[in-house]
C-alpha cells in the first residue's frame, strides 16, 4: 500500500487507476492522522515525503469527517493524467504551464475568489465547487505538479500566495488570481496588500520558493483567521501556533497571532507578536498600527505615536493611523497636532464622519465653538447613525445651556447605542435641570440596570427620590451606595437628610456626625454642626 501521506515514487504509481489498495486502509489512515497526530507527522516527516493533496484533505477532514479522501486524491490523479497526455516531449516550461492553465481554468472552469471562507480553502470543497482562494487553488495546482514531476513551488507575499516554476535555471510566476498568468516579482512588490522590505526577501519571508511544510502552514494560517473572525479564539490560536512552527518566517502569522491574543485580552502577548512581525518585515504598516493601538490602550502614548508615525510613513493614506495618532496626541494634551491629523484624514477621505466628529470635539476643547458645531453637524449629515456625533453635540448643547437640544441628542444617541450607561446618566442630569424629575429617575434607573456597581448612580437617584418625598426608596439607594463605597461622605449626608425628613433624628445625627468625621473641613461643616444641634 502507498501511504495516504506519501507521494508515489514513480510515474507508474502516479497514474495508476487507484493509488490505494482498499477503503479500509484509507479509513485507518484518516484516523491515524487526525488532530495533533497529523501535525506531529508534519513536523517529523521529511518534506519530500509529504503529499500536499493528502495533507490538505486530512486537514479538511477535521471539519468534514464525512469526506472520502481517496475519491479526491483519485480526482487529482485524474487531473494529472489528463494533463500529462497533452504534454509532449518538446514542450518547454511555459508550454506545460499553459496546458495546465487551459485545462484547469478554461476546460474545467476553476475560478479564483478572494473570500476567506473555509469552502474556498479546503481542497475537497475547491474540487467540488471548482473555485477557491489563492491558497485553495495553489494547493490544487501544486498537487498536480507533484504528480507530473514539475518543479513548482508556492511563494508568499503579504496576505497572498502564488505558484512559481523554478528549475534552477528559469523562474516563471503563476498567478491563481489571473488564470495562471505569469506576473513579474515587481508586480507583487508594487501591488501587495502590505509593503515589505528587501531584508524580508533576503531572509526568506517573501518572494522565495516555499517547501511543502511552509505551503501547508498557509492553510493553517488562513483557517486561523477564519476561526478568529468566527469568535473561535482558542482554535484560531492553535492553528496559528502550528502555522508558525511550520514556517517561522511568515510575518503575517505573527501579526495574526497578535490579533488573536488581543481579542483574548492578552495585551502583552499581542504586543510581543506584533513586534515579532515587525522584526521580520520592517515595512509592516498594519503591525505598527496594531501595536501602536495597544500601546495607547496601556497609556504609553509616546511609544504609540512612534508606531503610528512608522505606519503613516509606510502607508500614508491609511486613515486609521492618523485617527489613532490624533487620539494619542489628544491624550497628552497636544490638541493642535490632533486637529492636524483629523485635517489629514478629511483631506484623504472627505466623507469620514468620525474624523469630523473627533475634530469637532477637539475644536470645542480649544474654544473654537463655531468650528466645533459645524464639524459635529457635518458628521451627522454624513452619517446619521453615528452615535458618537450625537453624544458629543449633546455635551456641547449642555455646556451652552441648551438643555432641550441636549436631551434630544442624548435621545438619538440612546436609540442608536442603547447600552451606554453614561448617556442615560447625562440625560437624567438634563431632565433634573429642566425639572422633569420622574424622567430623570427613569434614566438613572436604566443606568443602574446597565451598571449596578456604580455607587454614584445610587446617590443621584437617591437625591431625586428624597426631593420627591420617596424617603424609604431614597434611603435604600444611599444604603446601596455606601455598600459599594463605604466611606463616601455624600451618601451619609443625604441619608442623614432622609432620616431627618422621616423624623428618625437619632439616625440622622449619626449620619451627619459621620460626615464630619470623614470630612471635617468640607465647606458645609458649620451648617451640618448647626443641623446636629437643632436635631438634639
């Protein structure tokens, strides 16, 4: 029997009617090489003994246990047989490539898709549907080349893989996205999703022929990204680690692992992996941006700005780098520099509503109120569903004592993002100012429902309940506030007032005296002392 993971060593076995002895043997092999056993095999086996089609199908088998691997291997064998009979002894490399391209893309109708779905990655689905992404079609192409004995290899560039003929004398690139068209290396340098430096080429990260294990690492990396997007962070991390073990020179794998760690809340590990990606490709704009964003989360704004500077220098039209750099500048008080970054975003993308919103806030903070209002209005005009713009404009209205307008904008914000605690809290404050106390109580209650651990919310609602004569409810709120924040003199002050209103003077005196013990120098200390004397 020829093992399911081995390529037969002669043309006779390659083109045999069936390279397996029996269905029972293939079932045994599928079981033998499931899960980690398959990966352990890949790590230990010599590259020349690995069959790309077989390994790809075994990886697919982890998701689709019902597939019959021998049927798909036979299908690849058949493709190779059909191509072999068309190749003559006088055909050179380019002629052979054109024959493969004509058979796959013209006669069988295989098409390239850019999507990141598993159906476009796994060889069985690529064969069934006759379409695949760059990895799925590359695996098919290379699997046929294995059977034909052609020196074809996978080649990585950022977020992409293509095929290359390389016999040591002649190199021909074969692009799956253009029906096997031959494109020069310069095309990939100019049109890559991410820029890459000469050093990354020299070190074998990009534009170098890959061995089979390195090609297979792309399957695992692509699957990791799909699992990550589907929320399976554990599965994504496992696939990414395996991908890196098979090919530790792929900057994209480290960047992806950084994203997975970031989604898992493991910030230090994410930063470490972004740094590794950058060490492999000094021109990796996305890795600089991602690392800068996390450095900003950690409050390391200076370092974050350095990373955004690098990302902008590499990719000067990537607006998110300007946006996050502006936020970092604002955090360290350099609002004018932040405004310049927002200006640049709007120059690049005049319809970027968030940039207008953020610039409007920055204008307001520097006293340019007319500019602020114009920008906030423009943001809402461009994106009527941008809750940040309504929230920021509501704050602006509140600062200008336009309470009705503020309440209206807070309402729009709530309709768009109904779970923001602070929006209910601020609208409650506005309702309190306009004398609509019941509406204020409702908003504070909603805020408490969303975040029941905020002590201050209970005080604000308790004060309103005190003002409307619901003393027991008010006292319950002050009790809860003190449970959450035991030493808060404000809660003791208002609970003492509530006890006083109820006629429970002993309890009122105890609370008021506690206020003076906690904060003896508060401005109202003398008033409180007089209240205590009066109660006695």
